[in-house]
């Protein structure tokens, strides 16, 4: 069971629109949002994530969405008429520009696969979206070192944490991607050893990250954060708990997606 908790801010439902899009690498499209209610967005940094509502059909509506996305909010969402209900996906803030109030989201794009990637590929300035803040998953416990493991879907979370964690932090980060050209700049503390590992595009996620992890001489006093495809996140946790004896309470993990299974709308 994933251990990332939900902690809504007071900003509630935020309506915004696309300001611009930029293909920052072969498989990453950055969509910048602006306007609307973003002035009230409570930015927390790290791996702050949110529910993103995308109107992909002509009659999809954003004005009647719930203000929160807990159990009650989910029930309200599911009772909306199917012909007007937007697609909901979970995304991480790549960057929030407090001076301009603009918010960047990185989308992994695999051609026409999925819903969110194709939407990002065709989004135009002025396209409406809505989002509901869900808080941060990064929740470190006292430990000598930190460990971060992620794939391309978890890359914004990993990079956000490395950017915002204390500059005296020490440990390891493993970021697995399927195309070396999708690497991004890292603002990590000097004591964090960041390893980019490249898997074959046809190989399952985790096929490079997990062997790399097993080869690390990890500290017994460790806080770990593992996100991305389900097998990568659970495989990281299984190794740390079963092989190294790291307490479960010292590990935050979440499967953002699963091979062969689409996210629910």
C-alpha cells in the first residue's frame, strides 16, 4: 500500500489556463499554466502534487468540480454526468514561479499513448485546466542519509526534492529514464550522489534502477523515497525492508503508474 499521504491546502479548486508549451527534450513537454486562481496557490516545493483536470471532450466542465479530492470529493466527482466529467490525472509541480504566478508541469509523452501526453502535445494557449493541491509526499524521518529512487514519471518529484532539501543532506539518488536526452539539470546538495541510469526503451521500468540500487553500500540509518512505475517503487521498498532491514516507517513509496494499466479517469 503506497505511503504518500494527502494534505490539502486551503486553496481548494484552482482554475487556470495554458500559457505556453515547450518540448524540453524528446519525450518531455513542459506545460506552463497561468492566470485564473493561481494567485491563491499555496506552493510548498519538494514533490508537491495535485489532481489535474483536463477537459479532453467538447462538453467537459471544470466549474462543478469538488473543492477537495478526498473521499467526499471523489464521490461528488463520480456522480457528475459522464459526458461532462473531465479526465483526472496526478502530476507534480515541476516549478512554481512565485514572481509571475506561473506553474510548470512536465508531461512524459509516448506518441499518441494515453490521455495526458497527447493533451500536452496539442494544448494551446488559453486552454482551460483545473487542479486541486494534494500536498507533498516527501516526509523524512531523522536519519544519517537519504535515498531517492524514481523513473521518468517520478523525475519531477526527484528533482524537486533534490532542489529543496537541506544543502547539508547526504545520500544517493537514482533516476531511471529510457532516453539519455531526457536528462534535466539537477540542483542537488553536494553530498547527494545523483546517478542517471538509462534502460532500453523496450525494457520494463526498474530494470536498471533496481540493480543499481542493490549495488549501493547504503547506510543503516536511512530515509528512502521511491516513486514511479509500481514495480520500481515496490521493488525498492522490498529490497530495503527484506534485504537491508530498513524500518518500513523510514520509507515513502508510491506507484504512480503500472505497465499495461491506464490511470483511472
